[in-house]
């Protein structure tokens, strides 16, 4: 149970970290690329 919980926590932290990076990067890239496109 402990091993499974540790694995679940590692997977959850990886997913939440990846989604957090995507959420923080996408608006920034969109904000930077939009003036260039216009």
C-alpha cells in the first residue's frame, strides 16, 4: 500500500507539475506570439 501510494504521489506530482508548466507557458507564449502575428 505504501509503495503504491508513493508511486501515485510521484505520478500525481509529475502530472500536476506538467499541467502547471503548460498553464503558465501557454498564456505567455500566446501573449508573446500575438503581437508578432499582428
